[in-house]
C-alpha cells in the first residue's frame, strides 16, 4: 500500500489523540451519581467510597464515590476507604481419578471440588474446572414404562430388546444394575373405566380382550446386577387401559426419585418410555379429579 498523504496523516493523529483524551478523561465512578456506599461499589470494581465524616468540606464538587487515588488526593484517609477486594480460595483440590476402583465415594471426576469465593458487586473471578469421566463407573438404569393399552407394541419390543440394551450398556461400564417400573394413570374416575362394573377389574372388557386392572405406578424390579432378570420380568408384564391419553408419568418419576437405593455414588439413568404428552392441570383441585391433597413425596412402591 502507498503512503498516506501528509494532511490525512495529521488529521488521523489528531482524531486519535482527541479520542484518547476523551476516554482517559472520563471517570465511571463519578458519572453515575452514586449517593450511598452500596450504589458506589456496584458501579465498578475500581470505585471506592469515603466514609470520613468531614470529607469534602470546602470542596463543592467532591464526590464520596471515586477512584481510590482521587479520594486520597482529596483528603480522605485510607482507613476511611471502603473498597472490598474480591477473593478466591481453593478449599479442596484432589486429583482426577482414572478408573472407578475401590469405594465409589473416593472417585473424583471434577476438580477443584470446593471453592470459596467472595465477590464485591459487579466483579468477577475466573477459575478453571476440569472434568473427567472415569472408566467403568457404576451405572444404575431404572426403566420406567407406560403400560397403557397403546403401549402394547412397545412392550413387545422391549421384551426382545432387553438383552441388547444390557449389552449396549456393558460397553460403557461393567458395573451395571438394571431395574423396572411401570405406570398407567390414577385409578379413579374420570381417568379409569368404571362402567360396566366388569371394566373395573378388566378395563379391556368393552373391546373383548383381557388386561390388567388400572394402576397408578408399581415397582416391578429393584436394581440388580443380574441383568437377565430384567428381561424375565419384562416378559411377565401385561398392559392395562385408561380413558384419557395423558398417563400419570410424573407420579412414577417422583417415586423413582424418592425411593432411593443405597448406591448413591453412581450415574442413575431413568429411561422414560411413553407416547403422549404429560398434563397436570386436570389432576389438581380445580381439575376433573378434585384431588386436594398434594403428593406427599414419600416412597410408595405401588400407587
């Protein structure tokens, strides 16, 4: 590129100098009109507040909120300056584990484990977090399945895919446990069939077949390392039937969450198998069911 003309170079230098003067001459601490210490410290991390009672006497335009150097130059004692400094301290920083050997509670997959951070308003501290998924970490897979009549085909597929599912999970970990739970919907009107009377025990009565009485949720198989039992239990299951499409899946999810197992140090996957969108609005005190007592959040293996 050719050299710029002398006149254009002069104007460019003058423009840059004016711009720098404008930037350097600004003071964010005094530009916001902060009238309290709290407001001042929130303006910018570089701002300080002078607590000295007689500060500013004789100076008409002295602001208690300013840069530290400006406040000291204006007569504020350093002992009267309020300007907290953000601090960060690493409390626990164990090295990352390579493999899940020994007690699972000793496995470290994130570092640091504990930090203590004290921040002043509008300030930030940067820190680095390292994460490593250890090899062969325990996995608990609790399969939640909708057993309403529309899921009959899916239940058949799960009966044939159970072994393949276990084999796929074993490629991730050799420490696998599997369990199974099922749900339909709340066993009360208007969600269940109550007429004719035979439909209470056999909701499929009107379609000339047999199925299980409607239930809310039932725990079928506890988490077990004998993954072959998963396939066995799934093969024993039968579908039920309810009136509306949205089943009581959230009730089942709550039970899967609160009925905890003793192996807390594991990755827990609760696959949720259903065809329909969830609804809650019709189950409350203003809905069709008139249920005024909320879920108690306690473990109930069968609803």
